[in-house]
C-alpha cells in the first residue's frame, strides 16, 4: 500500500483550495479514494506541497517477518 506524506499543516490548505473536507484530503493521500478529485488532491500535494509517495507495509507482515528471523 502506498501513501503521500506531507506536512500536516498543508492538509487544511489543500482542503480549502479544493473546497472539500480535511478528511477527503487525508483519504486521497492514503489512496483510499479514487476519481478526479482525489487525483487532483494527490497531484497538488506532490507538486505544490512537496509530498512524497511512500510504500507502506502492512504491520502484520512486519510482525511475521520479525518472528521468522
């Protein structure tokens, strides 16, 4: 799973600019939602607010890997 990481102060700015809720921005940045608006939110987060796309590992997989080592 991937997500876009930005400074939390920018969530409100993006929400105001896109005329949506903070929750809508958070869901878009976690790739939970899809469509035109979430795509624009993600693009804005990366281009204007220095967002970084990261791969997020499932915590249960991390625990399994630690037990196997």
